[in-house]
C-alpha cells in the first residue's frame, strides 16, 4: 500500500538570503551582506577566477590556506557589506572589469549579481553580467557609523 504522504515534499523554511552582489572599484572589491550570508559568514575566503568562462568564485577557506583573504565577522556582528582592499586582488579583478571615467567626487564601479550554490558554500559571479555605474564618494566616516549597503 502506498504511503499517504507519497509524492509530498517538505516546504523549506530557510529564508532566502537575497541577491548576492559583488562590486569592483579601483580600490576595493565589495560583497553585499547577502553574499556573506550565503557563504555562512566565513572568517576567510578564497577568490578564484576562471579565465575561460569569465567567472569569479568566492568560497570559504581557513586562515592558514594559501591566498586566504580575511572576509566576514560572525553573523551577529556582520552588519554591512564586506570590503576587501587587498591590492593584489583588486588589480587581478580589474584586469576583467573596465571602470569608466568617473565625474569629480564620484567613484566608478562595476557591479555583478552572483549565483549562490549553498550546498557547495560557493557564490559564482559572471563577469559578462557586470553593470557599470558611478557612486558618490563617501569620504571618511566616524568610527561609530557603519557603511550602509550599496548596490542592493
């Protein structure tokens, strides 16, 4: 006899995190909070690039791993986007993103939405899907204030 619940599937109650976004500027690579959430708020990540498919992957790693980049605080403490200002990383990514000339007082950026693969704890960004834009320069902020999320 067939089970009464055959063919039924449980409704997944984990809340969708939101769209993952990576923003590249001349001085930093920024990942929105949804990206940190999808990756499980890792303290360290590796950023990988696939030259053939023009994709960038971000995946958690350990502090001791080669090319590990300090990434997120714990879930409770990670209130805003994550900025990576590693000069080598920024330079490597800028080879794949063309930043427009920005008007005085503004910063040019390229922003790209990512595809999350929660089972692999990885987010992949297609470079060809990047959208160019400019944003106002923020200037120095007091230590008390945190940076609000951009490119949502």
